[in-house]
C-alpha cells in the first residue's frame, strides 16, 4: 500500500506560498517562481514539514536515519512545471517501521518500508472550451483541453509505503483507518479524504495458497502487481481491492498473469480501468537535488522529536481502561479521535461524576459535545442524574425570573391561551436544569397567573 | 575507458529524446548519435582518475540543514495575472494545455 498525505503547514514545502489549495477561491493565486518552476528559483525546505515527516515516521515505529537528502524525480507532465518532482529516493526520513492492527481478535503487524517527503503537483482539470482557431472557421467550434491550477503545486506531501504484509481488503481497510487516526492525532494533516489530502494507492497481486494456516508466511510474492491510483475513501479502497482480486483470479485461472499496470478507480461504476501503461518502463533518473543541502540529525534531536509525539490511540485506550475503569469498547470509541478523548478527560477531571457515566453520555450522544463545554456537560449530567429536589425558595425564584422574561406568554395565558402555560413550564424546567418538579411548578404557575 | 564502447545507438538516442521530451527526426537522431557519443567519450576521460580513496558526495558546498520557517511570504507570491503572464494559453485563470487523457 502507498499512501499520500498533504501536511497542513501554513506555507508550502519549498517556498513561502500559502498552503491552502482547497480554501483558495480562484486558481493560480498562491504561486511564486519556486512552485511555478521558473528558471533560477531556489527551493528551501520548510522546517516544520520536515519535522512532521520525522514525527510520523517515529509514530509508525520507524528508524530515523541520521543522514537524509532530497532527490529529483524526472518526468514530464503538465501538472509538474519543473519537469521533475522534488522527492526522496534512497535516503528517506524514516525507514523500517511497523503498525500493529487488530483483525477480528488477532493482532497483526504491518511493516512500514519508508516514510518520505515530497511536493504535491498542480491540479489538472479536463474541459472543453471554444476554439476560435478552428480551421473550419465555424462559430461554436470547441476543443478538448486540460486546465492547470498550481495552488497545490509544492504543497508538502508525505508518502508512506508499507511492506507487502496486507492479505485482504479488510486488513487494508483496518490498516488505513488506523493510519488515518494516527495522522489526525499528530495534528499534521486534516487527512480529509474528500478534499484529497489523503490519497490511497493499493498495489495488488494474487496467488494461490496451499494452506490457510500459512497465509501470512508467504515467502515469494507473485511476479506481477497492479497499482490502483488515487483512491479517496477507505470503503473505495476495499472495493477496488475486491474488484481487482476477482479480476486477477479469473485471469490466473486461465493460466496467465494479469498485466502489470496502473489502473484508475471508477467510483460510479465500482470498477477499475486501465490507465494505459505510462510509457514502457518509467525511467525517473533520480539524482540528488543539487539545490538543497542534505539533512543531518543529531541523536539528541531525534530524542527531542520523540518527546513531541502525543499519546497515541493504543496507549490511550490502555490507559483509559486502567485509569477510568472503562470497558475496551468504551475506551476505543472515546479515543477514536483526539478531540473526543481530550473532551472526556477534561470532563472527568472534576471527579464529580463517575467516569463511566461521562463516557456513557458521550458515547450515546446524550448531549451535543460540539456545543457544550466539558464543564457544561458535567453540570448537565449532575442536574439530570442527581435530582436533588429544589427548595421552594429556589423554585419560586426561578419561576419569577421566567415570568418576568416571558411577558408575552403570561399575557397569552391570561387571555385564555391555555397552552402558554406549557411553554412557561418548559422554561422553568430548562432554567432549573430539570431539577424542578413538574407538578409543583404547574400548580405554582397557575396560582401566580390567576 | 574512452573508447568505442561509449558509442550510442540511434535507439538509445531516441529513448533519451523521449525522456527529455524532445521530438527528433531521423536525421537529427543520426547526427546526435555521433555528437553525443563524442561528448560522452570526452567526459569519460574522468574515469581515468583514481578515486579509490575519495568519498562519494552529491554536494560541494559543505552545507547541511538549510531550512526556512513555516511562514507565508506574501511579498514573493504572484498575483494570478502575474503567474499567467508568460503562459502561451490561458483560460479563466487557468493555464491551458492540449488535452491530457488520463482516462477514457
Ligand atoms: Zn511558491
């Protein structure tokens, strides 16, 4: 599996242009000589992007080589103005890591080959425009063109490459979800699939296994693989893998191998399609980027990076279970994203409500935590769960307040609109956070409005 | 080392031209096969140097760890008009090129 992730630095990878291609309201407004590939421009790496790439490598249990460099990957495509992409070839920022996932009830380790940093390309759009130069001279003649927007050109892009350890579309989906979660925990990317800030590229090959027991111990990979490009959802990745697996099996059963190629995913039809093998064998002629001096870390810098890694989901789940006595299910749900986990911890800090109760409220969405502060949630739970009867004096006070503010309802009621009292009752319940007794309140209201 | 072995075939020139995004006619390919070969022979004189004790490098400045901070530099950003000012073809604020067919 290969995964591309756009980092959410404020500026681009090698220049000071704004990094906000999705938020730009016009094409080609965040460009400069560097990211347009104008002659003589000098790229300078963004320190934060480099640090974030290292951070991601560490979070994926990678080794961080002390020496690293950028390289040029040469090819021609209109979305790449320089004729090469600045990437990393043989000395990436992070190598030889792993990510443990849970498939069914079993733990499984997926190897991470490398994590490297590169620049994103411009965005291509295909369109048909008027063609005034049409030789026919006809009015309304049109031609097919490609339009290019370089707002995305030079946006920092991390590429993560796994070992060939994933054995099924379901394992792929679980792995990708977990990777996505870690990236979000690190707060280095929105990893928003719809906006294309996280793009998935499964490399698929199929072979017959003799025994199911040995399915993880395959010594030799099949002599071919098919890459499906630019998938933008976990479920599409799963579907594309299933589609390809079936397609390969059908071909393999005729005694042939599927053609090694790059394919696209058609989400409407739910099929993959051949993307016309980009020339014969690609020859990117990588060489060290002469404009960017190499990067050398000291051991102390690497340990400083390690200290910057927040508590990641697995550790947090274990701690939630131990520290708050939550079930594994509750802990897993609460830690799905960092925001919710942080919210939970703030809410239980006051210790006025048992952690399990708070967890229950959040998980069952009894309150809208996007609108309520953790303290607000605690107060609400307190009001709802510990129905301390209100003193008569307190209740009277609340009622008077409600009557004073809602004079229209008072007038309506006096004019014979009986339903107005229900509105007032509702207001009292709300102001008292549900502590007022409905029957008593109604009696008092009726008396007061006589 | 600078001998006939560095002689390039027209097929190799054709491949190089393709990688460099150049379209050459047959005559040009023939001519280039000779001239590029002679350039290669000339440069390959370097092979006669003894580099056994020389460390490999891709950098001659000796610099390392040159970074910029993550700050937007509005000064150097171009307006849309400026960005497009040298473009051969443009359309609605986009650079325009001949259709690239990625898919059917
Ligand atoms: Zn720029």
